[in-house]
């Protein structure tokens, strides 16, 4: 057994590891709000110490008190492992079942410093999207996974491994819940408090569910969105939607997911300009080749934008500074912008998600910790200015869309001029694009990870996926053939675009038929030995069925049910007994704590008959649950899709809506 395996099996080591010096070369989570009362600080320390034998308390108590004081949280930095953090090939994990080994690889990928936003604070993306609350939880969870059998299930409570409970082979190996609190205690400050106490965490979507695959996941979604937004605009002007040269797209954020925007802009063939206030985040994306040029000065950047647009260059430019300065300059200089959006972390506006204009990055960090009220005012004033500049450009023809980061919501709460006739002035990308063209037909961000971590296996999966999608496209109705062709093009170019950061993963958008046939083809290839190790199947929670989020995933539900969360909860329960290897359900993700309920799954396939059965049963439910709900909400695409599915699947019987005559209703009210 090697040192890595011994370390995993040791869990929380009996002998205290040496304290780890604070590493300034990685990006750290901002200092969190000092939210606990003196009595609650006692509770937080008591909570932290319960992971360790009493003999260590005298050393750990002052250390944890210092962490709480300095960072607003107890991360237990001393227990961060000294081995390198990355997804290893499945056989390198100490394990008694391969499913658990695969989950360990997925967890380590979410904490890989090349992938994670604040790796030492166990944050994968979105500023607060946590895998665990502290390093003791990580160590315990890995130890449980390394020792569990196929007859046990691990219960994960917001990063805390409650333990292994007897179950059975077909049951999920892990059940994850993140941030599930009583609804009345679901305001942002409740998160701050419960998280500081060490009893709850914000799992985002794929952070706390071990399903993040680096920025690739979001590159694909963003590419589809930018491409279709540009197409819509060009066609409105009577131009060819597929000739996108010289289209200008302006946005903000080069963080966890937002960092995908420049790459997506390049794949979609446009000129993109992305503002990023954090120089470390900007540099990371530049070094990874995800953005082509960094500019500190607007005086330099403005002529460069003009030049790129005029020459119809396909290029991604970044402004290292505040996005409000960029928008105001564009408005002042009378520039024409075609597409505009924003991906600052406005789901988390008061704790580092959004940096107000007029302050340096460091000044903002200090203010948010020491003067939270003043910080809040600065953020709101900044949003008002940002919206004013965006409105000016929109009046000149720019198409602006909310990219699911609560920009419209937070701007309206800040009193910005964002409402017209009681509605938001701008649509969300789900209302105009993702909902009607993708989710309503069951298309969503299906993904897979090769557990050999071998690029050759990934290339084989790409080829299989293209073959299957071509077959599906050949017999697809017109309403969905275009979506399939875009995805075929994406996957054909995926290898060339060097999209892998971290584990050997791939994403594409497919419907139920596509996902199932692709997964079965992989399973066969594993069975034959063409693919050398198991594959993990999964998806983003941001999907047709996984997420109830009234201002994002379910913003194109118009029957009033967009504020309910039955679909996401049903989804996870249904996946849990149909063959998922792990399931997760979260409060918060994308648009903020208390604003969304979302869930997901992971499924390890190993070439067996059991895997084939799990694929058929679980993927079917995982997609069609959401289509059925969208159909009941009277969404035309979803009605078409579920009717088609009922024709194909004798066991499926879904309640369909009867459309009432609006005039009749008006006449009786
Ligand atoms: N719906 C979707 O599919 C989707 C996709 C991607 C992101 N999102 C949302 O977008 C947001 C961003 O996600 P992320 O993972 O990139 O978060 P992140 O926190 O990693 O990145 C946001 C970046 O914005 C920068 N920033 C903040 N304020 C700024 C300002 N005023 N000017 C310039 N830069 C500023 C931050 O420094 C940070 O690097 C989240 O709210 C997320 O939920 C949604």
C-alpha cells in the first residue's frame, strides 16, 4: 500500500499533522462575515472539536478559534492532506467497491487546485459552492468510502458524513443533502450562520454533489446560449444566423463557471469582452488558454475592441477591472454591442460574489468583512450604475440576457431601473433559449467521466457519442434536429478545443433517447474491453428535471408552479431507487440560498447487465419527469415531446393538459 492509500485509510490521523502555512499562491475564499454571537462562537468551537479525540483539544481549540476570528469559518487547515489533490485512475484508490472508488475520484476532482476556485477552503465554484465544510469532513468521508461495501450507503449531511448504514447492491452508495433547512430559515444570513456553526453548507449544484467537470461543462452550455442568442439577433436583422463574424458580446466574470465565457465566445465565432476584477482569476484563465488577451486599461482596450469587430476576428478579450467601468465606457463612447450578459456571482452578493465599482479588489474584501452594511450599499449603488449603462446600450439595439446569476433579481432589489410594466426589462436565457429549445424537449447537460483518466478512452467515448447522435438525428423531427446537429459539431470539435481541465470528462446536450443510447453504447464498449475502465455518468443539476428555480431553470414555466419544488425532490427520490450510484438534493445553487432547490445523480457503469438496467430505468425517469411537468404547465415543446415518448414507451402514461379558451375565461371573470 502506498502513502496516499495509507493516508486515505487513516481518516482523521491519530497523531496531529503539522500545521500548514497559509499558501498565498492559490486563490482563497474571502473572509466571511463575523456573524456569530459570543455564545454561538462557543458552539462553533464545540462543534469543530467533536471530530477529534480530547487529547488534541488543547492544541486545536486556540487554532480553530483563530480560524474563526480570521476567516469567519473553521476550515481545519492543518488537516488538509499533503498528497496532491486530483482525480486518479480508479485502481489507485483503496476501496472495497469500485463505485466508492469512482466517487472518491469525483470528490478529488472537485478539490483539484486546477479545477476548484478556492481549493483550500474546499470551494469548487461560485464563491461558496462547497464540497465539504472542513478538512475533517473530507478525511472522514474518504475513509468511509475506502472501507464501504456494496451492501452499505453513506449518508452525507451538508458535507458531514453521518456514517455508513446497511443497504443493498441496487441502492445508491451515497445520499447527499446540502443546505436543506427549514424554509423559514433560508435567508442568506442563515447560511452565513449555519455554515459558521459548521452545521450546513451551500453545495451549489455540482460542487457538493461531486459532479463538477471544470469549466468544460459550462463552456458547452454557454456556447449554445451565445450561439443561439447571436443567431436570433442576426435573423431578426434579416441576416444569416450562422455567419457570426464581428458580433460583439460583452459580459463579466472569469471565475469558476463564468471563466467559460471567452472560450464559448470563440467557439461560437464572435468577439467577446469579459471584465474580471480579480487579477488571479483572470491570470488563471489566461494561463489555461481560455481567454486570449488581458487588458488592464480601458484606453487600450476600446480601440482593440473596435479593431477586432471591424476585422471580424474570433477573439476573446478580458478587461481586468470592474465591469461597471467597462459598461459605462462602452455607453459613453456610443459603441454598438450586439449581446450583453453578466456572470458575476450575484447569487452571493454580500459575501464576495459581486465587487462594487469605485473600490479596489482588496478594499472590497476588507469592507465586506468589517463594514457589511456599507458594503451592501456599495454593491447596490454599483448595480444601479451597471443597469443604467446597460439600458443605454439596449436602447441602441443590444440584446441583454440574464445568465442565471440572479442579476435581474438583485438589480431589482437594489432599486435599479430594471423593471418595465412590473416585469424585468430583459429575459433570462432560459425563457428565450434554453427553455423552449432545449429543456422542454428533454435536452440537458449530460456528462461522463472516464475512470481510467486516460485521454484515449475519452476519445473513444467521443466517437461513440457522435455515432449515436447521428443515428438519432436521422430520424428526429424538425423541432429537435438542429439541437442534435449543434451537439454533433460540438463533440466532433471537442478534442481539438482542449476542453479537459482535471478529470477526463465530456459533456453534451442530449435528450432522453440520446443520453440512453450513448450510455448503453459506452456500457457495451466497457464490456468488450474497448474502454478500459468504468465510466461515471451524470449531469449538471441545471437540467430539464433537476432544478426548480423560478428565475432560472423554471423561468419558462408560466402556470404559477415555478415557485414549487416538487419536481426536483421527486427527481432525486425517483433516481435513488432506479439505479443511481449517488444522488444529491440541494438548497441553493446558481441563484442563491433559499432561491432554488436542485438535485442530481452520479451513476457508475462497468459493462454489466446491472449497469444496462440502471441506465434504461434511471435516465428515463431523470429526463421524462421534467418533460411531463413542463407539459402539464402547457409548454408546447414539452407536450410534443411527452406525446412522442408515450408513443414509444407503453408503460408511460402522463396526464396531459387541456388548453382552455382564454376568451371564455375572460368572459366569466
Ligand atoms: N445558469 C447557468 O448555467 C450559469 C452558468 C454559469 C454561471 N452561472 C452563475 O453565474 C455566476 C458566476 O459563476 P462562477 O462560478 O463563475 O462564479 P465565480 O464567483 O467563480 O466567478 C464570478 C467572477 O466575477 C468576478 N466579479 C465579481 N464582481 C465583479 C465586478 N463588479 N466586475 C468584474 N468582475 C467581477 C469575481 O471576481 C469572480 O471571479 C453564479 O451566480 C452562477 O450561478 C449560471
